[in-house]
C-alpha cells in the first residue's frame, strides 16, 4: 500500500490530473464570476454615472476568459511540462492577458462613444467613422504591445510605418484633406445635419449628413449635392439655422413720389401684422415695421421687415404678404409706379417724332 502512494506517476496520469484541475477550476471560477458580475451589474444600475455600466458590460467576456487562462496556468503545475514548456505557456498567457486588456478598453470606449452619440447628433450620423477609428487606434496600440511582449522589437516596424505613412499621406493628400476637414466640421459644428445652408457657389438646401470625405446637401428641388469636406472649410457658407432658426424676412417695395408716406407706412404695417398672425411659419409675436431708404428713379423705396420661424418659411410669408399688400394698395389708391425716367433736352432743339 505504501508503495502505491510513493510510486512515480505516469505522464498520462499527470495529464489526467491537470485536466481534472482545469475543469474544476473553470467550473468554480465561472460560478464565482457569474456572482461577481451580477453584483457589479446591480451596483452599476444604482449609479447615475453610465461609465460603470459600460465597464461592467465590457468586463463580462474578459472575466470568463480570464478564469480559463488562470485555470490553464494552475493546471500547468500538475502537468508533465518541463521548465521550458511552462515558460512558453506563461509567455502566451501574458499575451492573452494583454489582448483581454485591449478588448476590455475597446469595449469601454465603444460604450462611451454610444453615450456621446445620444447627446450629439453630428457624431451619431458619423458613427461608423468614429467607431472604426477608435477600433484602429486601440487595437493598433494593443498589437504593438503584444509584439513587444513576444520579444519582437517594434522600433524597425515603427520606422517603417513612419516612412510608409509619409508616402501614403503624400499619395492620398486630397483624401486626407477631406477626412480632416470632416473632423473639423464635426468638432467645430459650423453646420449640423438638418441645417439649411447656402454654399458659396449658390446651391442651398438641408444638410443630410457629414461623412468621411463628403457632406451631402439636399436642395429644395430634391436634388442631392455632394460637396467635398475640404471645399466647405475653405469657402464661405451661410447657415440659416445658426445661432437660431428664426430669421428676418426683407421685402422691397416702392411707391409713387406723390404718395402720403405716413399713410403708406400705416397701411403696409397693418398688412404685415396680419400676415405675421395668419401665415403658417411666421413668428406670430413679432411686430413688423418698415424703413424708407432710397429716392429711386421712379419711386420712393422702402423695406418691410417681417420674421419667419425658419428660412424655408420665408417663401410662403413673402408670397402671402405681397398678394395682400398689392390688393390693399389697390383699395387705398396707393400707386406702385412703373419704371420711368424724365429726359431734359437742352440747346433749343427737341427730338424728332418717336
């Protein structure tokens, strides 16, 4: 009997024992990990900060894999592996731990990005771009750390990447210019999806999206204009929705020189006030007014100032106001003169028959 306990174990028996230890360790570890995750989830749900929720969600898979890796490390002590084999196993386990850390950080940052998207529509419309760049940055740094852990020098690789990046940057200069211009548009926010803008080239419409390379603007005629981002940052653009959507509506009018200007002002203001109250899209609480400004060739010109809720609403407001003002001027016998010019002939000789 004493010889049975002191006899040498065979290699098969060592592997069998290592497997049994691994299974027992993993089962117990997964059970404890489940309890831990459950308590962490309850704790995170009671917190107003959403960062801990994303941290717990990102931790779920790495924690389970960590149980498996730690089980493999413990089981290795019961296996017939020699010192070199255990050293190799420890190195690969270290690499796996680094990858788990990268996976955890990537999951946490992706969760924080989703929270940021809910607050900022500009980022939400460019989710794919930001998410891909975030993946690339996190996993790129992680893979460099893995290579360093494996004993592979990354200095030549970084030098090669630097030279290669310079060549690629020169070859893709227009593309990169549009890409960085897209970042500027998203961060500085001179325009947002849904804004009504007018480009320096004359096109105007609603911004549909700001992408990696281009911004899409849908005109009122339902034509989609695709503009390179670099063009938007280099040229001037008019954003009719910033700082707010309400905008002044200016209507130019001219009356005859023999008109009673006080009466013209009174009648015009009455019509403008009625338009502000009744026309859809007009700012009902705004009190319109007029300003005389020019003695023109055939009329005294003035500007009527109204206000619409959005720039697009100004078309209907102008339409209804001009119709109503024309009808009221006809009733009040106020003349909107045709263009005319008086020519004075000097020297005693007049023109011949025309």
